[in-house]
């Protein structure tokens, strides 16, 4: 039991005018006096929004969390923060990830909270909530919303990754608009986030492998009643975490970050995992660099047979044993002694995990694919690195040399990609500039560029594509992302031209622009920025302070944290 005074007593434990104000206005909600008797006050940080369809069931999920908090003797208070729906928000949800993290950080610090439950699901809601909570560093547990049920279309299973296939099929003429609408009706059959190992599912797996959630959090479908059970148990557990004073900084150690990288490789997680984990590490103060992702992924094969790298869906992963079964397969590789949110070690949590379907979860000795989940590339085209997901790439393109076809920005790409006169063939390398953090701004998920229509008509399904942007975790192909520094900053990536030869060698972790240093210097001396920098509001703040992708694309002044102390008391 922790003897440390509860933060909330600085509000509700006061006498006189101050205590009167704090308690009296809370009582207008019908709260009885004994709620303020010194029991832990638990915030439920909710990203519910009807504009975030993946999280639209969170009001219901929050009620399950409340039940657990009440059962354990706590006092739950639910509060909203800005929510980010990947499917609707423009220009890109990533632009606002750091803004939400600020909302979360200040909401937690400024209010009488002893612990917090983070309700998150859609892609950016998880990292933004964890980043904000890290900067305050009070006891915290994460409850993910869960994936939707697997989609159905004409007798087969479908998921978000099929959107890219359907889009190319419509563009090539092999699928009609009417057929596309039939698929649309069968895609999202229940509450929850994407049914594949996209970024949302990757984030749910990330928090479980980091130790921030109860075991099993990653894979329980949103529609499964056991998701509510996990939420209720999480409500119970956060009260105990407050009593133990088990803070984020005790869970998020260097070893836990290494565990998360290895698990992400084994499940074929999204490349977005890299940029988010780097940002989280920066907030909690754990040294982590881009090369660590290659270092700890390189010897981990792909053992989860999940789309987009494989065949199955998140629902299947749960029935096969969930993430605990995957981590059990990695026994001996992971740091088993890392403490987790339930107070037990990672090894203890997964000691009795079982696999019930080897088609979905393979073994280390007989993996689904030998290639690792993530590879970090280095070379003169990306002085600070770039990333690729070999498990979702085409084997024959992992070494490739071809002529660049350059698009200066997303509008240039849209205007020319289907031009019959575009000088491109299947050996070309498509290059998209100015879609990085500052250049777009916000670093959108456009890196997996659609192929030229005339090549789709020839049956070409993949080409090497390079950008300073991101791609959806549901995407696939031989796609190189996060080229750093981005084109907007004027490095080598900014001056690559159509006709230049580019050499990709994933085995050697190399990405080279085969142009002389003298020529590159000449081009850079002549280079002029082409992006517009906003002069007002959050976008201006973002463009002036966002860091590059290899650092996590956080705002430079948000690195680290300010703790939980409130410096001023207005009453």
C-alpha cells in the first residue's frame, strides 16, 4: 500500500472556500459526499466521437471501466479530449496527433486525478494519449477499443487492406463501381477499428507488448463481450495501481521498448509504429533511435499470418490465442522481467499462453515468413534514414535499380499518374516529394501511391515507391517511407530528378541515389523551397516546431514532460 498522498486531496481534501468550490460544483451531478472521502479519483480519458467511427462505442466501454473503478473503491470521472478519426479528418490525422497529446497532458495535470484509464482505438488516438500521459507520469492503464469483425464480400473475407486492391481493380477496369459499393456494404460489419494488422491493431499490440494494458488487450474484437470484461478489470486494476504508485516511468523502460519492437516485427505491424514509438520514448525519457528498430527486428521472423502481410484478420488472431500466444513464441527473445500494468512481469503474464491455430500463429522454427517486419534503410537519398516493411513487399523488388519518375507534390502526382504519355514502365521508381511532416504539413498516408493506369492494364501490381510521407498500416507493396530529411528541408531527397537512377538493396539496408556528390551539391545550391508555411494557428505552430520522422515527428518543445505538479492555484 502506498503512503504517498493522493493528488486529488489537493482539491477535494481542502477546507474553507477552496474545498467548498471544488466539492460543491461536483455535487451538482448528484455525487454523494462520501465520494470525496479520500478514495482514488480515476480519470477516464475518452476519445469517443461519432466523427471517429472506430471509437464510436467508447461511451459504452467507459461504463464498463466505471464499474470496475467503483468495485475497487475508486471514484471515476470521465472526460473528453480531441478525437482523431483516420477515415474522415483532413488533411491528415497525423497533423493533430501532437495537438491531442497536449490536450491529454494538460487535462490530466490540471485536474484532480490520481490515475487515468486511456480509452483509445483509431490510429492516432493511442499514441497521442500515451504521449500526453507520459509527460505527466501518473499511474495509467490503456484499454483499446478492439478490431471490428471480419468483413464479407461474395463468399470471402475482406478487410481494410482490400480497399487498395479494389481501388486498383476499378482503375484497371476489372471491377465495376456497383461491385465496389457491394464490397463497401460488407466491409465494416461491427463497431471497432480496422480488422487487419493496420496501425490501429498495431497500436493495440504496442501497448500490450509495452506492458501498458492487461494481457489480451490487443486482439479481443470490439463486438466480443470479453472486450467489456477487460475494460471492467482494467477499471479495477487502475485503483490498485494508484495505491501501489505504479507509474508509467516504471513500466516504460528501455527493455520494454525493445520488447515492443520485437513483437511488432513478429506480427508484421505497421511502419507507423516506428514514428509513434519514437515519440513516446521521447516523452518518457528513454533513449531510442531509428536504427534500434532494425537492430531488434532483424532476427525476428514474421510469425503472425495477418493481412496486409499475410492472410488472416485480427478476429482470427484472437481465436488463435491472441498476442500472449505470439509473445510466448518469442520466449527467450523478449525481456521477460519487464513489469506490466497488472503488477506482474511480461514473462509471468504469457507463461501459460497457448496457440490454437498454427495457420494464424506460426513458430519461430517454422515462421510464416523469414523476412523481418521492418527494415531501416540508409544511403544518400535518406541521410537520416527511411523505412520499409519487407513482409508486405514483393520479393523480386527487394533489390532493384531503376530510373526515377518524380512527382514534386501530391497534386503533381494526381495530375500526371494516369497520363498515357507519362514516361514510366514497371522498372521505374516512383518518387513523391513534399509529403513529409513540414511539407504537407502533417505527413499523410500517401506513400503507397497507386500505380499508373497503363501499367495496371498490363497486369503490374507492384513497383518500388519512395516518399517522405507515410502509408496506412493496412497498405502493402514495395514502399519506402519516412525519407529523412524530408524534401521541404532541402536535402538530397529534395533534389532527386526524373531520370536519376535509384538503387534499393534491402538486404544491405541501402537506398542510394546514383548521382555524383558534385552534382548533388550543385542542385542543392540552386534549390528553392516550394512549400507554404502557415502563418496562423496550430498549423503554424506545427510547421515551425515539428521534428523529422527519424525523431518521431513530435513538436520539439514537447519532448520530455513537466510531471504532475500544478504550479499555480487560482483559488
